[in-house]
C-alpha cells in the first residue's frame, strides 16, 4: 500500500514514494503528498488547497490541481467522479467502492467484498476492462422532499 504514516521521517517516506512512482519530489509535491497520502481519505482539490495553505505552505490552485492529476496518473491516488463538478482524490488505491452522501458531501469507502458485481457487458472490440467504479448514492432520511 502507498499510504504514508506520520512517524519520524514521514517526509522522507513521501520523497521515496514519489520517486518510486516516477515523480520528482518538489517541495510543493511533498507538501501536497503529506496532505493526501498521510491517511486514507477522500479530498477535493479545494480541500487539499485549503489544508496546504493552512499549514502556511502557500501553493497555487493550479499547482494543487496539476499535482493531484499527476498523482492520479501515476496511481498514487484514484480520482472519484461523484458528478461532473465534484471530483474526490482517494488515497486508498486498493479495489473498493464508495457510498456518497448527497446531503453532507461525504464519501465513504465500501470494501469490495461488501458489494457483489456480477458480470460485465460485452466490451467493444480491441478493449479490455481496467476497473469498475461503483458509487452508492444516499441521502439523509429526514431530508425535505423539496431539497
């Protein structure tokens, strides 16, 4: 697993982890890596930006987005598209699914063995399946019908 624990030397762990995925460990990337990789979590780019800047490591919004996209491309995080305007970056890259609370905006891991997906449709010619993403959408019981 590619999770970094906050023990003495955690920053070195992040540098090693980034390098092992072919990523040059710049100061900004290490800072962003500390935020997103120090625990299993689901964060939006804006949440990462806020956390980075709260730590007084001022990084531009473009740098955060570019770094998260690089982390996703190099398989350090998974992109979870809840809707076209909401993307979470998931530091748990093992096979699993998600529950999304539409009222709270919370995304929760659902272990792969808690949901059975049986069969997939015939795939187009010359393609192979690379993964299956499932998001179970929920809302609070006491939600107003008008929401």
